[in-house]
C-alpha cells in the first residue's frame, strides 16, 4: 500500500441517506406496527435486532425490508419473541 493510500477510509464520506432513497420508516412507524413504544424500537436497534440508518438530518430510520423480516420472525409480537 502506498503512503498516499493510508487513512483514505477516514477521508471518504458516505452520502447521507434520504427518506426518498429507500422505503425508510421512522421509529414511531415501526413502533406502531409492533405495538411497542419508540424507546423499545431504539433498544432493538442498539442490541442489533433492527439495523438503523440515519437520514440527512441525522434522524434514525429503518429499512422496510428489515422491519418486515423482523415482523415475520415474530420478534416483539405479543410482548415476547418466538424462538426457533
């Protein structure tokens, strides 16, 4: 690796995701689907259950595909999640 290439990953900025780029959902929208609080959704994101992305305003958003997958798994429904 050349000296000029060191630290390149530190200088490259990823473009901000806008709500128009994908089918993104707010924390409140996800919470309504699962019938939980917004803070529960935030906890799921922190624990890695639901990947979180940030929009241009640095607000948390969730990809609909990831939400659908989590919902289909039964996680969070009825206050408990299904195993297996």
